[in-house]
């Protein structure tokens, strides 16, 4: 393309964006704010920690200055365990959170946390000895620490600072280095690299042995992983004055699909000898170690591993002292192994329970630590979505879709009879948090018309003890709003779950514009019977009908429905979204010429895929933080569903909106993104804009300086949705 053409395209794009932004109006931001973060939050009282006996729990005081102990059954205050104004040796002004040792003798409190990535952060940690009321810094040599783990006896704390692991012996007040080779952007000890944290949902890679003699940990060698750089500006939201005149940069290791990952290795540290050992698992196809954890009451470390394609899970039992390794389970699949199969394993004294997608659905299986299958605990045409444990009588508790794919019900399976009893409402979304001894549980429940309630029960006889929170003020605040209506839409041979939100003054004799909202990512679900307050409420009040459809690839249903998208992302999702849009367009109260589509992240990706279809029915589209080519995205996520580009070149080619821009016809497009998005990089949007310009096509763009993938803070979430609604108003009304 010649320079004049580039300048002309850039000028026209600037004019387009200016005309879009010129009518900036705080009114719409103020109107939409009550429905989006942070003003749509409900009260969630589950931020407490049970003591080992289960009869009491600890909770951070509302003033962030105390930790209080309450009676579980009655909720009455027993005592204040920690008070910043009464500690000996050290005084601090406030605390952000705490970690209780297994034996409840010490508490780690922290303050001044600073985020690293989505889950990780550093903070100033202090050790509080409960009996003696003594508070001391965790480390004086390293003022900020990351991911500390307390030994089972409460006598030691392992933590990470500057990519190395350090061990603090609290009785002797001594600190030793477990590792010394840590180096930024090269070697990480004890905490995961970026892609592990993001895609394996973890922020710590250390585990104490039950007898306190060994610390196991993972080492990540990311020396050969290519460095990614994102510009940082001064900005006005949490300004960084050091970048006022010259931008800075966030530089970190980010493996894109098909490129070199960190080399992960397993190690153990002997507390007495201060010796490190490298443990060879003997698996030449091993690529990832997403979890390590000791089995209770033993010296056997359980190590979960995956091959690069993530379709084979191998679980090992390791003796860190002898370095003897035994394979106890190997699971292979024709598609990917679900994440909760290795992140949600429940470790008991004599056996472990694992959730596996066998025979078409996700169910629970109990195995001995020798690798023998003891029992299949659940079965049927539904998915188990969480496992809570086993009570004193041997009854097991779990969450599932047994009452419908859009519901989550909590159930008990009786050991004596095998009968399954639902202990939560059958319709809606329920979850439970059990005490360590399984004697109590806090049941949360919501549905589309009722905000979350939290009720405490005694496990014995399922006895209701008290309501801790019912969010009645939230119910009153949102009493008169448009409601979700659940339905199914027939498309491509399937009944797709969907919800519809109509204006409160809906008139079937009128013609309405439609905004189709979706996420569409593998295993995800947007159509769920739970309390959800978001931008769609404002949109319905503004005269739109909002429709959300979960197409093929989404979760909660049979395994084949979920995995049909394997190695061909975007194909079936697009077919289903367009089929659903065509059905919606056929309804008598819908204006078929005024249909829009939107989504965030994978939803942004699918938005671009849908408008790139040659039979696209969409007049306008808004894509937020979209992936535009899976080659640009991280290795773990992209390859989980697509294999590597080397193995599936045609699949990557067909699944990239970047290659389909020529198909866009008469669809107005707005793309929004954060300039510091460390997840879906701005390059996705920039390369896409370049492809559009090469074909003399234009779109509007709105960027959020220094914002990450969430685009959150400084009321930016309301700004995102206000911009979206203004754009739809321009093109659909």
C-alpha cells in the first residue's frame, strides 16, 4: 500500500472516531453506572476462615484493623484475636488480609499489596503469634514478599522474593535462601510464570510435606521464552509520573501459540540438610506441571502433569526424599482434558477424588494413592461441577447440573442407600462452603430474580441455623428492572440455551432493535439461572431487546456439544450465533434490519468472526479486547483447543478474524481495548485495523490508557458500556 493511501485511511479513521467521540455525554455514563462494576456488587460474606475444629471462624474486621473470632453456629463474637492497636513488638496501621496456619497458632497478615498479574501480588507480610500477641515482619531482608506458605506445624514460612524462595524459621527468627538462581525474565522459583498463572489458575508453586521436613517446589526456566513489551504512559487514572514525558514499558515473558514455553522442573528442599534435589518424572512428553500437592498424612507428593496438546493427564506419586516416582493415573482424551480435572482434585487421607469427562459427562471417581479405582461416585446425564468432600458418615457432597444445564444444584449422596438428595433449591445457582470437619456449610443461592442469599446449615440432618446475608437492600435497589426470560432456540440441530431481556413496556406490536451478547468460549456459560445485574438492564430500559445464546462449544451440557469446536474455533460458534440471529430476526416484534452483536475477550473474537461471515445479519458490532488470530494468543489456551500452529495450520488460518476482514460488508464496527492488556495484547486490534485499512475498510476505535484486559478502575467499566450503547444508538436506532 502506498504512503498516500495509508495517510488517507488514517485521516478518515480519525474523522470517524472524532465524530463518534464528539458527542461525549456524562449522562449516559451516570445512567449506566448503577448496573456495572463496581456498583452492581452484592454483599458476599464468605471471606472468612474456619478454625480446625469447624466450630468457629475468623473474619477480617470491617475497619481492616482487627481479626475476630466468631461462633459458627450462632455468629456471636467470641473474641478479637488480632488488633493492630494491641500487638507487641511491631505496630502497623491496617491489614488487607490474612492466612491462618493449619494448627491455628499463627496468622500471616499482609498490607500494601501490589498486583503483578491477574492473581499474583506482592505485599508486606507480618507473622502474628496468637498466644503471645507478638507481631513481627516476615522478612527484614526482603521488605515485600509473594505467595507465602506456612508449614503444617506453624513453625516455618516459605515465601518468594525476587524470583527466589526463602525460608523463615519463626522460632529462631532465621532466614535462609532455598534457591539462589532466580532472575527476572529468566528463572522463577516457587511461583508460576505468566501463562501458568493465567491459564492454570494458580499463583503458588510450593507445597509443604505433612511432617514439615520437606518443601517441594517448581522451577520455571523462561530464558528461551520471547519477551513481550507493552508501553506504559503517565495517564490520569493512578498516574505514573515517571512516564510523563517518556513512556515506560511492561516487559515480561509471554509464549504465543507454537513458541517456546518455560521449561518447568520439580524440586524438593530438605529442611534439615538444606539440600535441594531435582526430581525427574521420566516423561519425555511432559510439557506442563499445573499442580503439586502432598497427600494428607503422608510423605507422598502428588504431581499432575500434561503433555503439550493437553489431551493427556498423568498423575504421579513422588517420594521427594528417595525421588522414587510412580504413575498412579493416566487419562487420555480425543480433545482437551478439562481444567478442573487437575486443578480440582480432592485429596483425602487414603484416597483422592477426581472429576473426569468419561462416557459423555463430567463425573467423580475415587482412586487409591496406589492408582486403583475404588469407585465411580456419580453417574448420569449431567455434569458434576464441584466436589466438596465427605462427612463423618461417608456421605459425599457435590455441585452439579442435575436439575438442568442452566442450574447449579448442591447435593448429598448417601453412603448407605446411594440416594442423591438435593440440599439446595433445584432451580437457580447454588454453591457451598464447608468447614474443615464437614459439620457446617454455608449455602449460597441466587436466581435471575433473587440476589444471592447466604445461609448457614449444620450438615447433620441438613439443619438450617441462620441466614448470614440475604442482600435485601440489593433486591430493593433493583426491584423494578427488566427481567431475563429463559428459552431455547433451535439452531443447526440443537436446542441452544438462551435468555431474552425485553423493555418493561414491551409492546408486541412494535418493532425493536436487538443487541446479541455472547462469550462463546469453550466450556463457558453465559445463560445461567443466577442473579446478574449488568449493562443489559440499561439496554432494555433504553428500548433494546437483549438476547444471549450459548452455542456449541459452551459448557454445562454433554461433552460432545462442548468439544465439537476442537481444532476449529469460531466455526460452529459462528454458525450458531448467526442461526440464532436469523431466528430472532424472524420474530414479528423484531426489526431485522437493526440487529447488533457484542462480546468481550473471546466474545470480542466471536463478534468479529460473526460479522466476517458472508451471511452476517448484523448492522453494528462492538468487540471489546478481542483476539484476532490465535497465533497471537498464549500457548496454553490457544493450543488447548487448537493444538499448535505447526500441527494445525489450516485450523489457525480459518479461525482468525484477521484473515476474514474482506468478508465484512455493511457492518459498523467499534473496537475497544486497554493499552496495557497483558492478556489479549493490543497487537490483536492493531493488526486487525491494519488489515481493514489495507482493504479500504474503516472502523471506530476507543482505547483505555494503561488499562489491562478487565478495563476496570476510574469508572472505566461504565465508560466502556456507555461508549457501546452510544455506538448502538447511532447505528441501530
